[in-house]
């Protein structure tokens, strides 16, 4: 695949590459609208469609199966499957079935899951890193058709083998945040799914933590809103940023030059709604892909230069209307 000349924004060992543009299937989209959303994303020409498995919403495998069945060419990613929620042998069976039915169109993200959610279901492990390492290794072996026997701390398999491993093995990405988890992702995964918000500062820290493996695929989730009027776009995007002031998102904020002001604003706001309403416009512009089509395209170009493989846009506001506006960036 041809590459362009590196820009000054790209680290010396991260060459420019064509950027894939994907879209996220909103977690709260009614199940009756999933097929419509997926078909329209496919028709509009997006490269990838990512589904999420957040506690209390829709199942990851079911959404992925629906999206793959309803579309012709778009690649579907599951981001992410919390490893503590399933036995890895049965996870491998689900993945193998989808990968065999839709060869070359599936990516799979594994991760710890948000600690609060996993504790809600009584599944948070004493060593999340060990669990992720063991499950990733076992999944890779099973999808490769190997007969697996392992006696790990969490993964215990005896003579397990898939009867029909997929001819095209999906890429396995890690959906992680912390520095030790990033280092593990760089070691055992084909890529990493980075949750929002994505900034140049956060990307630089992330690549350092991953160890900058050359073939490692970076997929970013990005709150996005596109409109001919930049202020209108910011107004649409603000509610999508409401969670980023919570403790789990601190690793995204810490590298920013305005990190301390950001924390003070969250602490002085009565709730998440007030926090996003008081957020300065220049912060919104840095924390989301937002504004006119020209401004949004520049952000995407910067991400490509920084080494991102696919930028996944998260609809803010009406999901189907957002799809149409995002298509102006393709």
C-alpha cells in the first residue's frame, strides 16, 4: 500500500499511512435500528463499523453478527469484549463462527472492561494483566487451530481444539488504558483500541507505552460532530464529552497542558452536564473531532500522520443524521 511523505507531526518511526475512517454503532441505539444504521454506514463508504459491549446495553457478538449480515463490505470491529466475562474457549467459538462466515471482515477487541462494571457482576480479577495475557494467548492458539492444554492462573484448558478454525483469523486488538496494560498490548496484540478523548499528547504517551511496534494497529474512538457552523458542531459534541472528567479517564487528560484547569473545572461543576457546558471551546476542539468539514479533515490528517490506522467517529446527537454529516469527511 503506498504511503505519503511523513509530516512533522509524525514521530520519526511512525510513517504516514492511509487513514481508515470508521463509525461507532451507538450503545444506546434501539436494537430495531441496528440493521438500518449498519446498512447506511456501509452505503456511505465508511471503512469500519465498531460495536461496543457496555454493561446493560447490547451484546457484542449479537451486534456484530447483525451488522455483518446486513452489510456487503464494511469491516466490523467488536470493541471491546471484557475478558473476565467469558470462558475463552467459548469466546473463541463465537469469534471463529463469525470469522468463517464473513472472512476478512472482523476485528476483535479484548480488554479489562471498566472496573466498576466488572465488579458489578462479581468478576473483577485479582490480576487483570495476567487474565488478559492468558486469554489473549489462548485465543490466538485456538483460532490458529491448535489443540490447547494450559493450566494458568485464570485460563485452564485441557485438550481443547476448534473443529473449524477460521481460514482468515481476525485481528486481535487490546482495548486498554493504563501504562502496564499498554505495554502488554504492544507485546501480545495485533493492535490497540484507544478510547476517547484522543489528543496528540495522549497518542505520544500511548506509543511510548506500547513500545512503538511497527506493525501494531492503532484504532481510536473519537467523539465527533461536523457542521458548516463550528459552534453548532461544538454544541452537538459537548454531551459526548460528559464522561471524560471521571477518574477512569485521567490517563487521557494527564498529558494535556490544561490538565489541572480541566480537573478544577470538573471539581467545581455540579454535574457532568454543567461540566460540558462550561468547557472552553478550544478544549472541545482538542478533545473531539469537531467543527467544519475542513477542520475535521485536518484533525484526521494529523491522526494519520501520528500513526493512527483507523479513526472511529462516535456520533453525538441523532445517530443517523451524524452518519450523513460524517460522510462529508470521506
